[in-house]
């Protein structure tokens, strides 16, 4: 049974134009991953292999630009991130760390 709903997938730009049967198929491809508070999901500069849907919890994304300035963004339930790294195999542009216990649904590049 999929942990992500078709309705949730329709809210994600990457999937919004898919037909219902295709959304059902995509929903079955997501895998559950859990992280504890303080765990790092990935680090800025690492090669991306997955996209992430926040099922539960909060995370902090920190981007440090070449001048050393840091930008922060909070990720919460129903946010989707990592798709650019997944699709283009580019390094992550931020470090993402759990600020609470987190349940993420992931879609890996191979899938």
C-alpha cells in the first residue's frame, strides 16, 4: 500500500500532468525512510540520487553560497525536495538535516 496519495502527488509540479493510473503507479515506487532529530539527510555538494517527500516532521535546509552567506529554509509535511538532483544528477545545493523525528518518502534515480 502506498504511503503517498494521488492527491499529494498531484500537488507536486513534477507529477501534476500525469494521468490517474500513472499516479497510482508512481505512488507505489516511493520508499519509506526515517531519520532522527539531528540526522543529516544529505550534504550540500553530494551527488543526488533521490527525491524526497516529507510525510512527517520538520527539516532544515541550509545553503551556503560561494561568499559564505548562509540561507535557511524549513521543510515541513507535504514538502517535496531533491528533484533537481534526482533528474539532472547534479550535486545537492543545500544540506538538509532533521530538526525533529522525520518520515520521508523517497523516490530513487534507478526507480
